[in-house]
C-alpha cells in the first residue's frame, strides 16, 4: 500500500518504496541457525528470515519452491499485468452477470470492501482508471487531467457498484465499465499467505516482508523480538525515524514521499482521493499501522493516508487501531502515535 491505490503491483512498489525498512538494528548479521529465503514477486522482492525448530528438519529449497508457487498463483489471480489473470478477465468483461473467481480472490475483495465501508470510501479498489489517468501506472507519465475527464472517470467507479459472493465465489459489476485493482491490499495478503505456509511447516519464529509490508512471529535465535525501522518520510535521504519491536503482529506503511511529481511548484502525490479524483493535498506524510492481519494493515494504511491527519486519527480511534503518523510541519516533521510504549526500541 501505499497507498491510495497505486494500482498495479509494480506501481505500488514504486510508490511506497519500502516505507518500512526491515532492518536489524542491533546486528548486521543473523546467527548461523537463521535461514533466509528471498526472490522476486509483485514487482519487488519477498524476504523471509526464519529459525526452524531444532527437532524439525527443514529443506529450504523445498520451502522456497512452495512459496514461489503460492506467489505465482496470487499473481495469476490478482495481477493486472497478466492479461489472462482473474482480475484482468473480470476487468475486460462488459457483463453484469456473476463472474466466477477463486475463493482467495474473493477473500481479498471482501477485505477491501470492508475497509471501504469503514472508511466511507477513502479506500476504493475501483479507482484504477484515475491512477492511470494521473500517470501513476507502470509507465509513469506526468499527466494533468481536466475536471471533465476526472468526472467521467468518477462516474465509472465506486466500491458500492461491486458485489461479492462467497459461495460459489464470484463478483458482479453493477455497471459494465467497472474495473478493480487489488495492489493496495494484495501484497499484504501475500505476506499472510506465506506466514500461514510457514506455520503449517511447524515454523514459529519468522519475519516475512514483501515490499515493506511485514509480519513477524515468535522471536529470533537469541530470544529477542524482531526489530524493524519506520522510515523517515524524506525525499532527500533514506533514514530511520524510529525503531520498533514486533510481537506477533503485522505492520504496513503508506506514504506520499516516494512516488509523486511536481508541476508549477505544486506537489502531486500518487495517493488519489476517490471522492475528488485528485491527489491528496493534506500534510500527512506517512502512516504505519500495526494489526494482526498484514492484508488489513495494508489496506487500512492506504485508507488513512487518503483521510489525512485529523480524520485519520479519528478513524484510528473509532476502529481501535494502532497507528504511527508522521506529518509535515513547515520544514520539519511532527509525530503522533498510539503505539504501546513497549513497541519502541529504547534510544
């Protein structure tokens, strides 16, 4: 995420550019017992660090093969870059009849629709045409659509125009022109899926990261909790804002400081407000969310990024969420958070 909906897997990664850095803040290397697995996926890379149980033999090559197969399956379901993927075929159809999809696809769409309802449309997976219109797709273009063009796109979107059925799994458009894109939530889903695979293998101590969306479970070899860093939302440097500990939780960040363009002295963020059809203009630079589900953290961070600082704080409070906000304050940044004190690594 990223997250309003930068709406292709590759574009999302460009937009967020690893808002969360999966850094080991106290050591440059893991003990010998750590197993690391990584590979390309969704326009970025996945990275896994795990500590297998001593009495549970593990063949890393077999585990990686299984993980790669799962990630390829997600792409075949949810990538708009694959012409015959489930999502591409759904977007291409002009039918308003029920369209059969996989159960996994429906699971992600249901979660997205839930976040849309909670945020009153700040999160909307039908916003893809606007992202393309402003030029924040895979082939970045410095576009500036006029109001009439924006209004025409808004008329053909809206999460309320999408119906979801779980049994049998299917989606239905209320208007033929409706299209969806899951790149602001599918990356989090992929992290959760890998975590599930690890648990099924009896692996309890791991950290999984895809393009900055992270889920951690258990502890490291020495018994310490997993440590990562929230990135400072600066366009001039890559620096750490604050180190945090992950205690069996997922974390996702959305920010506006990597994917943007400037014209006539005005900054245009990749984050598009579905209500206006235009890039956000508020001062919220990044939002980090802790949640049991990486998929939900992914989508919720996007929604709050659209809402902005004050509405975002209210949304966090109303939905009992844990968030870390960094806002622009003239030439500096200000911070608000409701993370538990024990989350932070002591200076």
